C-alpha cells in the first residue's frame, strides 16, 4: 500500500531536521533537502508544529519539538530496562542458576 505524497513529504521534512537540534534549519534549507517548494514545506511544518513534533526558533529556523525529545527519552529508558534485564540474566547464567 502506497503512502500519500503529502504524507511522505511531511516525513521527509521531519527527517531533514535530524542532526539540527541546536541551530535548526531554514524553510529554504529544508525545501532544498526535500526537493520541494518552500510553500509545501511551510504547510508540512505547520502540520508537524500542530503535533508538537517541530518548533520554530526565535530566529525563524525549525527544530524537532519537545514531543520528539519525549519519544527519544522514553526509548532510552526502555533500552536501559532491556540492558538491566539482560545483565540480570547474564549474571544468573554465570552463577549457574538457570536450568
């Protein structure tokens, strides 16, 4: 099943911001990366801003929003729990307590 062109473009805009959390990107820079018009990028950014996934800085540049950071932190916590569980299992194996 093929995603909509707009849906794919919005995701490309979102992904274009990767690695630009401190200084952000301008509308034009995003448009160049995504290979679309600045008008399309404005519409896509509006959708992403409405969902808390993107924020506009005071200088007019765009960065990932707090919602993205919350997702990243939740993922990091989950990975830490998995590591702790794996460490526990490994210790049990070393002690010979697993049958």
